[in-house]
């Protein structure tokens, strides 16, 4: 039974909108590039998104179970705002 619960938890994690290390890394690289070539409005939006991603990465590093992981909903919102203000597309 325990193995089934673990498999179910892993499946749910993969299907959910969790903020994974891969996603955090890709988004951090994107906002870094946007900030280098963007104007003040872009840079401000990137700061918000980047700060959120840094904190989410810290949370991810200290996670002990799938329940500790953040969803990507707020990160997506901040990334969308930054992408719009920077004239970019979210990777």
C-alpha cells in the first residue's frame, strides 16, 4: 500500500503545476537576459519575478515532501507580467 501511495504522489506531482527546479532555472535564465536588454519598466518587473523565483528555489531546496513544493501559479503570473513589459515570451 505504501508503494502505491508513493507512486500516486509522484504522479500527482508530475501532473500538477509545481514549481520545479528545471522550471525555476529556465525562468531565472530568461529574466536575467530580459533585464540586461530591457528598459526600466522591464527591469522592475524582472526584479519581482526573480525575487519570487529565488525564494521558491530556497523553499524547494528545503522541501522534505511533495506537500512542501510551491505551485507555479504566482510565478507564472509574475513571469507573464515581466514578459509583457519586456516584449518577450516565457520559455
